[in-house]
């Protein structure tokens, strides 16, 4: 073997003089630090890379040589660097192994894996040298510990007794220790694949450095550990003993955009039809829904997150909710977005893991330690979370979602774990109506199982209904038949070159449902835009937004409904930013604003038109009570209150209805409201068909 403490000492003294002196300074003040060796930059070129080669193949021995070499390295303080750690970072791509490709051949080798932190345990001491006292002669014995279970000495060195030994934890040597689980990137999984996970042990100064949701590179030694608690099994699990952790900072670092890609992206961005092209590249096999597809395109590019001078943070992420009848391709759309988003997590409201949508503290199955586990929104940090059947989510998730959607963080405070995780993601949710089908004449808040406050956090809500419409039905049927026929032919063509199926003819047909921009290029386009483009409002754009806002608010004469609120105004700005980003433009123009006003109005028309007045009323959409209805409820309450003086044992229904009619509320409507108010506990019946007002004191 070429490696020896002497060679390492030479390596450090040649390449890491400054670092050694810093480390020595720390050591003087009582801190045992680590030195970080850049493998690709330095170790690979030292002595033709021989040390690097041996490190990869024989890490245990070589790292021990390196630490001995470091311990004796010369430094300006003339202190021994004994006990300092050598950590290796920036390994060459050839050492990068996918989690799913780890095999027996990697055991005891030095590798580099990349993924997202899924779970972290608390940092707790682990005994590495246990001190025992022989109960026979009283001799103290120090025993190295490498396994999960404490190993006593086999016999006493002094009296050779094989009897009882007493562990003295306070005199044993412990290090900080933590286990984390690293999962493959969720966006690299294709339809239904289970993510592969690996356990990593992090000790001493690298324990407690990562959080669930972080994207990291872990460099370390692959170990085989017995599976389960029975220690004699031949089946083993793989684990990595971490030597170093590199937390990836930059957005979409894992995306490599070549000069050639860049050329294509810039060319596309100048195409006057770029919006249409992108819309037609989102789920081309799904017919129609151009508005929704444009909204999704805007969501993929996203607005600009802002931090104001007073510390306030404003999200740039755009949240969209699709509500609609079963079978209108909601799930299909979500799955397609999962394929083109540069970073995304697909899940259902019920969730597939213990952490569900958000995050939670759970007991670790191995050692009972508390563990913080990331859910879908944390794993989707800086990307997009696709949540199907969001109306079915668990109650814990409902409350956490408020915080996640607005502050973009998730706080966990449970069992001594107190953490705030980042969840800077856009949310695309799909929900089914409670009663099977969507009813145009009932406010959306009453039809889906989401609270008004949650609903109001979505920038755009779209209703997808399956109303029979001859023209659309015919076109849809034709589209679906054509897609299926094409799929059949493609399947057939794979096996036989059947007569009548020329390759050219098939290609012509395929064009119809082929995305105009290949998913691979679109992903890069989005990543490039999010990384480099930060558009700013122009004067005319600002003017346009203000005009729209005022024109909607301006409808408030004395008593008319509240059409849009400041929340929708913020949504407009975010959407306009995204619109400029699609062109890779750093200026938000009047056209951008017009485009997003069109789409905002489309959304509001679907959810916020009070069917009685025909006007847009945000309260109608989110609280389920329109201004006109609220007025009538107040009127009825007043009537009951007034009549109570005459009818002490409750006001007869008949009297109320007659009085209501005099004030312009027809009897059927008044009866409906009476029942509703009783249900909500605003009125009560001391006896059948007699009403009194419930007073809250
Ligand atoms: P949902 O989640 O809304 O209940 P799905 O996404 O499961 O509906 O869609 C049901 C099926 O109907 C899918 O196979 C989908 O492709 C098809 N489908 C529905 N609407 C369309 C459409 N507009 N274009 C193409 N296919 C459609
Ligand atoms: Mg579905």
C-alpha cells in the first residue's frame, strides 16, 4: 500500500498549510476540529491520484493514516493535531452512486450519494469506548464499541475472571451521534415507484447539521449491518458511515444546462407564440382546459419571492386548486405536471407516509429516539407539490397547511423536538365535491371539505365540470379516440411492421399529441428561468393592475359586494411576474398584466359570482355567504327579535314568513334561511315551528 501516515503528512503540509494552522489555533482553544480535503481539486493530482484510489478502495485504513499524518503535521502553534478529523469532499463523478444502485460490491468502499434528507433523529451521545469495572478484582477496563449493543470484555485482564462487569457511563468515551435517512430525489421517480432510502450515521462535528428537506451529498463508507434486532441473520441492510456532508445551496444545482440547451432556450423565449407553445406542451393528450394549462405554466415559472426591508417575507409561489366532477382528468393533469416540473412531489391528501403532507415527530423504529420526518411539502421545497384529493387530508395537515401556504414553513413542536422546516413550494391541489358532483348554484366553500381560510390562500381556483355539451363532447370524444388509436398503432408497430402502417404516417399522427416542447427541454427552460430571471413591474404594468383593482373594488357603492381583496392583488402581481419570466424578460409589461387579469377573471367567474346578483363577490366564494344572503339573514334575525316581545314562547314560523315577505324576501327563501340559521345555532325552537334568537352573553 502506498498510503502511510508519512505520505499524508507530506500531502497536508504541501496543500493545506493555512488550514492546518487554523486547526491548530482551534485546538489551542480546546476545540478538536476537522480538515476538509477537496478530492477532485487536490487529492486526485497528488502522486498520480494513488492516495485517492486507495481511499476509495480501503477507506478505513487510509482515513486512519490520514488522521495520523495530520496529527503530526507541522504548524505555527506547534501543537499536536491528535484527534482532529479528516473529511473528504467534492468526489469525482465516478464515485457518485445512485441509492438504488448500492450493492454488496460497495461494502467497505468510499462512495458519494446524493439525495434529500427525509428523517433526522435527535443528536445523542454514542459510547465509542466503554469503561467497565471487574466486580471480582475492581480493575478498570476500556473496551472499544463498534456495534449497536454494548459489548462487555470477554475476561478481566488482571484476574482473568469471566464474571460480571459493571459499565460506568460517566467514565466511558462518547461522541455526538445522529442517524438520518436520505431518499432519492422525488422528481426522478416515475409513476408509482417507491423511493429508495438509505440510513446514514453522522458523528461528532457533522451531527446535527442537516434538516429534513435539505438536498445533500453524503460521502462515506458503505457498511453492512444486521437486519432487525436478531443479530445473527445472514440478511443485511446497507448503511453509510458518513465522513462528510455537502448541503446543496443553489436552486436546481442538479440541473446541468449546456451551452446548446441555453441557445435553444433563448430561441424559444423570443418566439411570439411562446405562451401558446408552452400551453400545448402541458398534457397534450388532455383535451381543452387551455386556461388551466396556462395557469399551470405560470405556476411552474413562479413569481419572485421577496424580503422587504422590515423583514416581511412574501412568497413568489403560486397556489392553484382544481375542483371538479370525477373523471374530468384532474389526476391526469397533476401526474403530467409531475413529469415536467424540474422539482416536484406527487402525493394524495391521505398521504403515503407517516408524515403525510407536512412534517411530524415520530419514534424511531430502531432505537426509540425521537425523529423528525419530512412530509410532501417539505420534500418539495423550492419546487411544486402536487396533492391529489387534497380534501381528504388529515386534520393535523389542515392546520399545518395554513402556515405552509402563507409563511412557507412548517413548525413541529412535539416531544422535545422543536423545529421549523422550510416548505417553499407551490401547491397544485385537486379536490372532488363532497356530494359527488359540482353544483353551480352553491358556493364552493360548501361543496368541498376545505375551510374558507384555506381556500382563500389559493391564488387561483378552477372548477372543472362535466356538463353535457354536444360540441365539446364530440370534440373530446374524437380527441380521446384518436389518442387511443394512436397508442394502439404504436403498440402494434413495435412488434410487426403491419401493412398499412408506415412509419412516416405514424409520425404525422403522433405530432398531434406530441408536446411542442420536449419535456426534458421544458424542465431546463423552467429551471433556467427560475434561476436567472427576476422581473420588475414597469410603470404601465403598475397602472394596469391598479386600474383593474380599483374597477373591481369600485363597484362598492354603498352596499354592494366586496369583489376582490388585497390577497387577489398580490396573486395578480405574482402571476404577472411569472408571465414575464416565461419570456425570460426582466420587465413586466402591460401585456403580462392583461394576460393574468384575463385568467384571474376566468377563475373568479367560476367561483365567485353570486347567482342571485350576478356580481363577483369573494365572500360568496370563500365563506359561502354572499352579501345579499347576509343582508337577508340579518333581516330575518331582526324580525324574530322584534316579534319575540309579542310571542314569549317562540315566534310562529307563519308570522316570520309573512313579515319577511313584506320586506321583500319570498316565503320559500325565508323558510330556507330559517332552517339554515337554526342549523348554525343562530336560532332555536322552544317548540316545533316556533323560533327564538340565540343570544350569546
Ligand atoms: P379525475 O381525477 O378528475 O377524477 P382522471 O384524471 O382520473 O379524473 O381522468 C379519468 C379519465 O378520463 C382519464 O383516463 C383521462 O385521461 C380521461 N379524460 C377525462 N377528461 C379528458 C380530457 N379532457 N381529455 C382527455 N382525456 C380525458
Ligand atoms: Mg382523481
